[in-house]
C-alpha cells in the first residue's frame, strides 16, 4: 500500500511539474521584443497552420463559428500550452528513465 501511495505522489509531482513547466514554456515567446525583428517573428499574426488547425478542431466538434474572433487567440494560446506541457512531460519522462537506468547500472556494478 505504501508503494502505491509513493508512486501516486511521484506521478502527481510529475504532472504538476509538466503543467507548470508547460505554462512557463508557452509564455516564453512573450519575452521576445517585437521591435526590429518583426520580419523573423511576426508578433501580431497567428500562423496560418495554427488557425486552420483550430478551425478544423472546431468543425469536428460541430462549432464552425465563434461568437468573438478574439477567441481564436485564446484557443491558440491553449493549444500552445497543451503542446508545451506535452513536451515538458516527455522530457521529464525521459529524464526519469535515464536516472533509473543509471541507478540500476550503478547498483549492478557493485
């Protein structure tokens, strides 16, 4: 019973770290100044592929129109956050297995 509780706590910690890390990672482009580099990083325009993906997802769920066009930016921010959270979670997962493998190798050598 104690092992299960420890595994649940570790899993909850990894999920919380993924969500918080994804939140910080998704706000990283906000730190880019939009002065002279607007040709490289357009700050006011949403990429066409992101807009089409959001419109496709809305059409799949049967909602082809939005009450407010500004909602598209909020949905794009939510999409960026979800992708960043998955990336941080995958990174933490790989680090966890690397540490486990290193510890097992170290124990096996002794």
